[in-house]
């Protein structure tokens, strides 16, 4: 069973009992109490419902078509359709075109939203990658600074050791120089004494 949403001149605006839906109460009562009550009950149900469904006569292929209208608007739509069938068809085509355009626009907006979401995800991934790289660089810099500090401490220790060694060597040099001076003095004293003894011996020998 095919379902459409646009009324045409082929719609059959009838209710149970064969009475047109837009017929007056007088016309309905003229057909008898039974059909009138049946029509009244159907009308109340239609007023309470949110939508109304119209059934078209079977076409040449035996297919029955239902047309769904907004609640309470089927009589006006059917009357307007019978009065201006071409205008109703044009309006239906315009509404269909507008619906298609709206659907296309919604699809384009959805595609744009998906593209924006993809770009946002890519930007987030890039930001996370940059943050990871920055953390790696920071860790590398910290490790380098730690190695440099350790090397500086080692260099300071070596410098202190060199200073101590220099002081020790200087002390040894001063001691050696003092010993050398003493040895030289002793040598000069011994040489002088030997010379004096030789002179005395020479004088005594004469």
C-alpha cells in the first residue's frame, strides 16, 4: 500500500457511511441516524488524532493509496485540491523541491560538521603529538643538564685535586730548594776550610 503526503483531485474525502467528511450535520442527518452516529464518532476520533489518513479509490492496477493530512485540515485541503488541482500539484512539487533542498542543505551541513570534526580531531592529534615531543625534549634537556652538572662537579673535584697536588709539589720544591741551599752552604764552608788548611800548611812548610 503506497503512502503519499500531498493530496490530489483523486482523493476520496469520505467517511464511514458514504458521507463526505466536509458535509454539514443536516446533510448527514438526511442519510439516517445510523450513518450520522457513525460519522460523528469517526469525526470525533479524527479530531482527537494528530493526523488524518485519506484512502483513494483503487487505480487501474487495483492499488489503493493512502494520503496522510495534518489533523483537522483534511476538509480544507481536499476542498482546495478540488477547486485548484493544478495549483495543488504545483504546491506539492514546490514543497517537495523545498524538502529536497532542505535535505541537501542538511546533508551539506552534516558533511561540513564531519569535516570540521575531522579537522578538530587532526588538530587535537597534532597538539598531542607536539605535547609529547615537548615532554620528550624537556626530559632530554633535563638529562643533559644533569649530565652537565655532574661533569661540572667532577671538573671542580679535579681542579681541587690539582690545587692540592700543586700545593704539595710546591711544598716539596721549597723543601728541596732549602736542602740545596744548605748543601751549597756546607760545600762552600768545607771548601773554604780546606783552602784555609792548605794555606796554613803551605805557610808552615816554608
